[in-house]
């Protein structure tokens, strides 16, 4: 992933409870979600066509892997931008928010 300079980092950080994303980050996230959405529709069609259970389970496993990958990309960008900015500004509560989010992701 490309490194951002300080100006880009400031412009793309969280503000309140929203996040301004660069065009590249936005496109990457939307493309990943579109692929996942397509995979889910494919599994639905498999169920509708009475496809064998293990074949469906393999596809669901693939969806889970894609969602985990999406989470990793989103979390890494969040840490690089929003969390880093908040820590530099002395907002220590952001660390607890990050820890709580990671605990929910690792269930």
C-alpha cells in the first residue's frame, strides 16, 4: 500500500465518527466488498440448486477469508491514519477503542 505524506494523512483521517478516504482506498474497499457480495450471491445460488454441502462450505470458507482480508486492510489503514493522528494529539482513549475493536474482530 502506498505511503501517505502528512498532508494526505491529515486530509483522510477520521473526523468525529466519519472517515474521508482517498479515491484509491475507497475504490479498493468497494471492489473487495463487491467481490464478497458476488461470492455470497454465488453461495445462495448453490443452495438454491441443491449443491453438495461440502462444496458450499468451501465457498463459505473463501468468503470468510475475503472478509478477514478486508478487515486487515481496513484496520491497517485506520491505524496508520486515524489512530496515529489521535495518539499524536494526545487522545489516549483511541487506544482503548482500537483494543476493543481488535478483541471483537478476534472472536
